[in-house]
């Protein structure tokens, strides 16, 4: 139901507001109240959009441009039920329609887009100058599962609007293309805003293949960035990632090597124990503390049933 999609839009439209921002919290509360009222109105008039189930597309498009949000929601529901019939028209409208029309269709496609729609969505993305439209097109591109979406979404990681960056991060996680590992890692390492915070979760969704792509760009990251990326890999499991983390134990930065030891240790992998024991004697308090954290992780981790040595090359993910 599109009302539920609109409810999801609250978090994105508010830029994933923080509790520390009273103005944003008030805005979210007001939007939630409006959604609740729309739900009540729809329940009170269940037959109001029945005619749209047999209407021409132009009539549905007209209603999508209505000033009445309830009318737009009902038209969106009707379009959703007839999307197979009106797919070409819907893609044309999300590219060339009014702001209201483009937003309504993009919301609909954010959960129903297919690979066959990717080209049309990329074309619509080029005309989506408004953040309120662009965030939903990004989400639709992520839902499409198409490789065509990759470059467009990566470009939006550096968009001026934070809500667009958030939508691009989440869409890349949903798209599942491991090539996104490096751009997500770069965003994560900046530590700037909610988009950077969410990048770790999106990176985790990409799974074990991220190791190959991170390895190819590793030399472009400074020590602080490398440490942040290694920490994020704590949420990613798989033989390739484990092998990647073991290689990081040799990092010239003690902080990076100890973070790799800690992440591995939390998984029950004691490969970094010697590194941590050696650095525990460091005169630098921060390094000694990081070494203690790595050893603590090893001591409290569940024991592994398998050997902690790196797997044979033929067992690693290419």
C-alpha cells in the first residue's frame, strides 16, 4: 500500500533525523500525523478510486498530479495494480511528468522496479533535480537489481543533499553489486553525516566478494581510513574477507593491524594474537589500549571449530 511507502518516506525525507535535533523531530511527528489522517480518510472512503481500475492512463496521471494527497495515493494504488499494463507510460511519466507525478510513480517503483525498467529509471534520474524525486528513483534503481544502476547510484554518494546520499547508500546495499565496496568505503571513511554511518551496513550487505574490490583500492586509503574500513568488515563474513583481514595484520600502521586482529579475534580467529601481544608493550597508550582490545576480543569470542590458518587458495572466493 502506498500509505506504507509514504510512511517509509518520512525517515528519508527528514534526512534520518537525530533525536538531538528538535526541529527535525517535530517535522517527523507532523508528517506521521498526516499519514495517520490519510489512512483514516482512505478507510472511510474505500470505493473512491474504484473507477481508476478501468480508467485510461491519462486519467490516472491526472489524479497523480492532484493537490489532494489522498487522491494521489489512490491513483498510485490503481497504477500499482495495473503496472504491467502501463509500465512504459509509468516510466515516461517519472521522467517527464510534474514533480508530484514523478514522485508518486517513483515511490511506487521503489519496491516494484525490475531489470527491464532500469534504462527508463536511469533516464528519469537525469531529469530528477528535486531531492524528493531523486531519492525514490535511487531506491527504485536499487530494487531493479540491474548493473545499469551502478554508476548512477555511485555518483549520488557525493550529491549535495544528504537525503539523496542516504538513498544512494541504501540502494547500493540493496543492489548487491560488490563493485560498490570501494566507493562505500571511501564514504564510510569520511565519517560525515548519516550517509557515512549507513555505509557500513550497505557494505556488509555486499558480502564476501567485497574483499577483492577493497584490495584493489587499498593503497589509495590513508591509515585512519584503513582502520575504519577494517572495523566495518567486522560485519562481513566469508573466507575472502577473513583472508583479507589476515593480510591487514601486516599493515605498516599499528592501529590498522590491531583493528584487524580485534575483528578476527571477535570471530574466534587468533591469527593476530602475536601482533597484539607485541604491541601491548607499546609506550603509546593508544596502541597499547588497541592491543588490549584485540586480546579481549579473542578471550571472549566463541571458539572456532575449524583451524584458524588461511584457507587454501582454491577455497578462497575469487
